[in-house]
C-alpha cells in the first residue's frame, strides 16, 4: 500500500511541473487585461507571402478542376 501512496505523490509532483506553464499563462492572461503577450497584430491585416502563395495555389487547383 505504501508503493501506491509514493506513486501518487510522484505523479502529483510530475503533474504540477507539467501544468506549471499553463498556470503561468493563465496568470499572465488575467493580469494583463486579456493581453498576455502585449500588443499583437490581428490576423488578416498583414501582408504575407505564404498567404499569397496559398491563394495562388488554390486558384490554380480550382482552375484545373473547372470550379471557376
């Protein structure tokens, strides 16, 4: 029975270390008024080469399939 108790305590310590980053993130998120990483740019407002390439690739595939 002592082995089960020791295993429980070890697992509790491991879980505390595993979830510590989540607790820190929640602490920072609630402390900074819903902005844990400061001012960030909203999605869709910035120019991105990856987005342009994806749009071109999607358009090309649609053209090949006759969807446009």
